[in-house]
C-alpha cells in the first residue's frame, strides 16, 4: 500500500459497543495466556485468522442477509475533500477503495465473518481461483449474469483489457503487483501502449481461451494472487466503456450503485445500478436507494453534525474520516454518542525512519540510541491518544495474521516515555560529540507539528543540535523519497496492501527497490533480507510466514532502519438512523456493504 497520507486512511477491525477498543477477531488465547500482558497487548492479540480462499460454493450470491435490514432511503456520506481518483486503475489510496466497494467489482473480493476473519471469494469469478503448475498458473471462470451499468455482458476480454490497460503510461498511480509478476519490473516495455493499439500480452502470460476463462501464467508461484486481484486497482474496466484518461472522471459501474452526478470538488450522487444482480454477489447489498456525498465537509464539521444527530445527520456517516481529535473527549465521554461509533486498528505502523545514507545514521548504536529515547506515549498522544494509536514493538501491525503482541525488543511497552539513560550510554559508546547536528524532516500537519516538538526535545536532551525542516504534506513522501534527500531522519508510515507481510517487507525493505520514489525510505540494502524476501515469495503461506518473521526480526534487531513508534487506530461516527454498522476488516472503514436506514 502507498504511504500513510492522512488519518483518514485504512482501519482494520472495530467494535461498536461501549468499552475498550478491541479487535473483533479471535486469537485462540486463553485467559491464563493473557496474564501479565498489558491491555494493549491483550487487544492486539485478538486478531483475525489467516486469510482463507473460497471455492464456488463459498462465492455464490446473494450475500448473507443483514439482520433487521430495511429497504429504501438515501444515506449522506460526508467527505472533507474530493476523491483522489475514480479510475480503478489509478486507485491505491484509501478514499477510492471505499467508493469502489459501492460501484466496482473485480475477479475476487474479500468477505469477512462476524468475528472479522477474512475469506477471499470469487466476485465476478466463480471462485477465488484455481492454481496449478505449483502455483505458477491460475485459472478463473466468470459467473453468468455479470453486466456493466449499461447492460453490456462482461467477458474474459474485459478482464484481459483491465490488466493490460495497467501497462499504459497514463496509469501511473495504481498498484503494479500483477503487472510486475507477469512481465517483470520493466513491465511497461512489454505493452507500452496498453491494449489500445490492438496489441496484447502473449497467451504464455495472459490467456483468454474463451469468453468465460482467464488464465494467468507466472514464472514463479504466486500464492497471493487471489488477494492481489481483490485490490480496487484491479477492478474491472469494461473494454467498451474505457475512455482512457477521461475514465478517471466517469467510470462505469458493475456494483450495486452507479454515479448519477459528479461535481468535482463539490459533490457526488450514487443511485442504484439496476444491472447489478444480487444473485451473483456474495459480498454486497443494495438496501438504500443511493448515497449523497458532499465533498466539502471538514472533519470538525462532520463530527459536530453527527454528534448533534439532527435532521440529515441522522441518516449520515463519515465516509472515511475519523472523529475530530479536538472533539474526541466529547464523543467518547457521552455514552449515547459513543454507541454510534466504530473503531479499531489501522494497518499502518508509524516509524522513525533513519536515512542510512547519512553519515550520522550509519552507526547502528546511534540508531538504537534514538530508538530507545523516543517517547512513544507522547507521539501517540499527538495523534488522538489511545483512540489514535498504540505503542509499537515491531514493524508488523496487529492487522497481520500471526501478529505477536509480546514482541518488543526495545522495551517500549515497559518504558513508554523512552529510556534516555540507555540512549546516552549508546551514544557515548558510538563517540557522538555534544552539539552534533541532526536534521529532522516532518510533514506540516497538526499531528506532524506536535510530534516534531516531542522529537526535537528528545534529541536535544541527547545532546544534539537539532535542525527541523517542515515539508508540505502534499509532497512530503516525494521529498523524503529522493535518494539524495538532505535529511537524517523522518517519520513515515506504511500499511499492508493485503493481510500478508509480503506487502510490507518487500516494498519497504527490498534492497533491489532502492530508487528515487521508492518507499524504501531508509535505503536498506541487506543481502540477508533480500535473500529472505526471495525465499518467502517462493514458499507456501505457512512456510513463508516463518521466513517473513525471520526477516522482520533481522530488520528490527540487527539493522534497525526505522524505530517502531506506534500502530494507528481510528474511530468513526454515524447517525442514529444508520443500521448494519460494522467495520470492513480488510477495507478498513465502516462497512458500506451492509448499511441500511432503520426508518427509510
């Protein structure tokens, strides 16, 4: 997943009842195994099981009925700004993912159970995929009755078109997993104009033997393909509807709703897509008549309106935005209001990234010293307190299956205010002189500015001459993503693309991906890590999980390219007339697939 760009990004698991924030999954931990753990560790341990892959029987619609659901009415979905993209091929950040749940469909999708556990199901495909040739070949068969909003039947040609258009140069902001798996890192060379000049990938790579069948051929096992295909970026773009660059303003729907009106930067309206057949869909519902989406409502105003719960706000939700931190205490202290929230972990881990190309960051003792000294409790407090984050022991978020809540090699849970004495000892051993200059770059957001004060104070206590550099939020990752950036350290965040460590370690710590614009912000290039990545990517999930964990431990304990600081959490609020509320475990927001109005 692309870097964490705002506090409105992905949320993983939630509880809507009053009480401590908790994951809705089940870890299998008994009470006696929880003894001696912090409340945060107990919460983090309650997380989802490994993702399952469904066969045809588990992928058949309609979706499981929502208890008490009624039909009709319009939900108002508040947004503070416009969507980044509407073209599925350009969608990689979170706002488009949430919209995509309503209007797009792909070969596969994620479905969650009542405990938050995930299963990949066939969406427009009959199942999650059939693998052969030791996982190098995957075959998909399309369901009957899949049409776009104009009634055009979706065939394998549309699936091929969807994949091949991702090679075109005008697609620049979406995921590139499947393209690189099929054609290598320089995949655009394989089809520089996409399919738009009647050229296609060879059958040895992507095959469509008939209108119902799609076959992917890879040069190594790709056990995560069903999860990758569930990303919104690989949602189907019908060949007849594709307008290339213009598609980003007017995409065609295959889902239960379609765009009836869009005023860029102002508003969007969704209405029912009458060509959507619930019998083909095991994930989505179409309870309400549509959605009104004002795109200019600030986070503060959203929270204020939903707290007041008057008029339109009773039928409203915050589509992607969290509770305003300035009004957080008002929300959580009022029992009636707090019942109208969903909350939980995000897949993001915030870390203090060390620029390993900086002479001042090359000594691991220096990196360890700063890691020990950082006060994670203060950093969390600047991001909404316990509702905004939780102290991190490692670089894997609680949203990953197999997460270990006890992993804490730097003792951050025991010393949440940092360990300055330990830090000073390490700096003395490293021979760091008093008054050494360090440059800390930070984003000019309210959170970034508050956290900068904490980091600056901490570094000064260690004897550093601290230079702080404020960077514009819109270009922050672009600036720190340059290999020759002039900064010594900076806070970064990263979240998984799907529930697998492969989407964390590979993009962020693979030395082969060190380049301008790469999310390897520390410029890590470690042979052992690189070898472990290659090994894990060729292993079955159970064996790969152990390899990823080995890589994780080496990164944190032996290299320390970035100090783990905290896991992100969020809390969202909705109106009193909204029913069917839960969190989409993988999609990371309020689950729009099940919503209805109690009084339409």
